[in-house]
């Protein structure tokens, strides 16, 4: 079980590679520019990893995207939740 942490925008090369690498028991955490995925409800990963994808709330707030995540009922985590999530997975992979 791997936690994939995406730091880049949804249409980036890193995002495409990450989507190809995510396994059935893996989860995805979107941080930094990755939270811009909240702006794109057609992003393939929303359908592909629907129940296993999270947005870091601090990065959403920094980009003024909290209301979009709330309006679209997207799962968010605060920094404490980020730490808990990393403890639940055997390893983490960060995509830059």
C-alpha cells in the first residue's frame, strides 16, 4: 500500500505518471499545485481513485480554492490528517 503525493497540476507529466502507477490499495494526496485538481471535475483521477484521493486544506486555502472543494464535496485533510494518512501506508511516493 502506497500513498502517492502529487505536487503538480493535474495535466502535468508527473500527474500522468502518478495515475499510471497507483494501485488498487493505494491512496492519493494532492498538495501544492496538485490541489488545482479541485478546479477540474473531469480530471480522470477523480473517477479512477474517487474514494482514495484527498486535498490538503492548507494548500486549498493558500490558493483560494476551499469553497470549490466544499461545493463539490471533495475530501480534504488538514496537516494532522496528512500525518495520520502517512502512518497508514507502508510507503510514500512524491511526484514532482
